[in-house]
């Protein structure tokens, strides 16, 4: 309620009226600006409040650049920054706002405003009374108003989140669906009725079973001119399917989405203020599968089973070259036995590969981290043939008791590869699922 007072206040002086009065207007979202126009109009009427306190109309300025922006912090509020600048320049004698929540919903901005107003002798007025930040009791009341404003926002968020979490636990919260799924008229999740979308997604999962790498799947799609279906999350609803060129991110989004395994999942990401980007309140990070808040298996039809989904996540994690975490990386072609797992005996860092000779068929292990990072000389390099021969003898000596079984298993694997290659009409190289990480022994020059 806006209560104008015409009674002279002893805190108002000629020095205050010699400066400008600023009326700050803010609404938290665009929907509030559109739907709650009475609140916006009430804030604009605060100009009459400033005039009633003795300011001429031409010396009352309205700052409304922050309409549609939250006061919780993390968002650039140009209007609030302008108000702070005017106070710091000594141009303001009065700041008028409907209440403390309009000026700020976080104590950092609120107390910054109070401190500047106290230093430069600026009065603060709301719809009911006038405050002097230099006076102890007024400063106490203003501080409590800011704390209550922030606490009120926290309570609202907590209630909304609890209701959302309870609804998600029953699998009734309507979540955005990927391109391969859709809601029918009854609100049930079904496979996308578009046959081309379903066929393309089945192809992605089938190729990942064959190639075991998201990047290889992306390259296969790119070579064959095959696009991927994407459902944009921005824009008016309902969101139509669009086709985009394949890239690693889009392939990973398909392989890592549990909805394609028929699971209803809530809480895949959580807020992380340290990753906040300009223009957003908070950033988000991925949550481990074991820590998902809600995960209901077989909640709706899917393209793969949950067991295959978990196997895919393990394969994707192993494809990241992090040997310290036990990830072997993606198997690659090459003549060297220890490529990717050889460790430098001098500095302990991972060694890379290069090939020499007239036909570039002689592998060499190189430790070039110093050269790449600091521009200094290469740490060392070792020709691979002699090292590989020594490692081969060590491995064969360790496997002598099981040589017959290993030979039979290798012969059977080669036979299956030959049959698979003849069936597809071309040679398909397939690397073993695991590599002997125990062979990554340190080498000395």
C-alpha cells in the first residue's frame, strides 16, 4: 500500500533537496511485467511520493532499466549499477523504492547500497516511511528488511523445489523430452512417431556398439551425410524437431541421455555458483548416476536397455585418456605396442608417438612435454622396436602356461573377424576392448 505523507520530516534538509531524487522500479521477470501491471504502475506512482517530500517533478528521475530482471544477484542489473554510481558521485539526495525487495534480494547489493547512502548522506524512502542510513535505528530496520527480503526468496524457492521434487518422485513431473521421445494426447511418453527419427537414433546406438567411440560414430554420420534430430529447448512450445549436422556433443547427448533407456530421471544436474556465467543466476554441473535424486527404470519405452546404457557410460568414461583414474582411452591404430601407455623414465610424464623412415613406418616414443609447454629441448626419445621386442618376450614368458588356450582364443577371434568382414564387404579393423595397461613401465634412456 502506498502511503504518502505531507508532514515535514526533520531528516529532510535543503542539502537533500538540492540533489536529485531517484525512483527505482524493478520486476523480477518478463511475465511479471506483462501480467502484474498493477505492481509496475504502483512503483511508477512513487514519483508522487518524492514530489510530496519536497522535490520538484523535474528533479525526480525514474530508473526502470531492470524491469524483467531478478534482484537475487548473479545478473547484471544496469539500472541498479546506475543508481549506485549516482549515489557515489554525490548526485542523489533521495532513493525511493516500493520496498527493500525491489532494490535487492541479496544482502551483498543491499548492504552496499546502505553503506554508500550512509557515507554520502542519502535518504531512503519506501511506500510508508523515510529512513536515514546514518541513524542507528533506521540502519537496523533497513538491515532487517534486507535480511527478510532475502529469506523470503529462499522460502519461496524451497517450497517450489519441494513440491517439484515430490511430483518427480512419482514420475508425474513433466520434463523436457529429447528428440526421440514425445508426449501423446494422454500425456504418456512414447517413442517419436516419426520413423526417420527413430531409425536415425537406432543407427547411432548400433554404430556405437560396433565402433565403441562417440567420435567414430560422429565421423561415420558425417561421411555419409546423415544429420541428427534435435529438439530445441528455447522458443515457443511445442518444440518441433530440427535436423542438425552431427558433432561430438550431439552424439554424446544421445548416448548419455537415460531417457533413451526408458528411465525417468530427475536431478541429472545441480547448481554450482562457481560456474555462473554472465547473464545467468547459477551454473550447473553433472551429477553422478548414483546421486540422481529420482531414477525410475522402465518408466516408458526406450531405444536401449538400462544395462546397455550403463555399459555405454562405462565405455565413454574409459575412452577418456586418464590413466591415473584407470581409463585406458580409445584404442587406436598404430604399429607401436606401448603407444599411449609408455611413461618417460626421466620426468614420469606420458610419452607420445612419431614415425620415422622413408615410409614413416619406424615408431619412436617421444617425451616432448617440455618442448610443447616451455619451448625447451625435448626430454628424450626412444626407438620403439627394441623396447616392444623386450616387452613382447616378457609378456610371452609370463603367459607360457596358458599359451595353448590363448592361441585357440586368438584363432577364434580372428575367424569371427574374417566372417564379419566378408559379410560387410569391407575390412573392419576392431581393436581389443582392453589394453595391457600393466605394460606402461617406465623407460630409461
